[in-house]
């Protein structure tokens, strides 16, 4: 079970892991995180960075060690990771690697109400999704191939995983499209009739009346 974290925003973990290298001020933390592409790996709201840093300091995971000034810019507080912060980062990383978390994706939400659209419209929407997925997959493959010549695999595994997940989704969408295009999708005629008459019939009507079976 996921633990309750003192600062639960994943940006906090990103800050801790980057600040382990050396003391930094928040602006430098953001620059390093952007350079590493961390906003592709986790949901980051850059506007909350300073709040996250202050909360990490409040909970003893970061500590201020001085200030830094460059040119005419205002002074910036420099922070370093405490021993507690190092333990928190390591423990959080262990949890993320070892414990699956199942959270519905927006696509799952769309699929759950797909019946509200007609079966003659849905395939065109899925084809559009598949086109976008395939374009992103091709871009990701090229990027990953280039980066393999520049970076150790340790820094690419998250990109490999993201690519594998997109490839799996694309394969599943192709399979669903094939069923719809071939007329082999179960309940297809009842679905089509519903959008023609406004009434559910057959097994689809029974399930809609009873609700989804308990798991």
C-alpha cells in the first residue's frame, strides 16, 4: 500500500533527486529538471516549484545553506538535501518501482462511455487516435535510438517503458478497430439499433438494467 508522504507531489521527489547532486537554488533545480525532460516522465506544475521546496524545508527534507546572487538578480536561497530527504527519496523510489498503482486513464474513461456514440462514428475516432499514437511512436523510436548513442541505458529506461506502453495501446486499438470494421464486435447490432431507435435490446439492455457485475 502506498505510504502517506510528507510532501506527496511527485515534483517533490524530482526536486530531492536532483538536489542530491549538490546544493541548488529552486531556479537551478527547475533548469536541471527541464533539461532532463522530467516533465515528460511525471506530472510537473512548474508554478508550484517554490511551494514544494518550502514544504520540503518545512518537513526537514531540504535545508537552506545560504544565498546566491548572479549579476543584478535578487538573491536566491540555496538548499541542500538532508539525511531525512535522502531517505525519503530512496524510500519513495522503492515504492514507485515495486508497487503498482491502478489509476483510470482518460482513454479508459472515454471507453467506458463509448456506447453514447454510434458504432459508425467510433471507428473514425479510434483511427484518428491510432494515427496520433503511431506518429508519437515513430518520433519516440527515433529519439530513443539517437539517445542510445549518447546516454547510458540507466537514463533511458523510462523512455523505453513509455514507448512500450504506447506500442501496446496502439496494438489494442488496432484489434478493436478490426472487430468493428469486420462487424465482429459483440452486440454491435444492438448498439447500432439503440442509436437508431433510442432503445436498448438484447444482452446490452440486460446489462444496462442490472449494472456491471461485481468483481
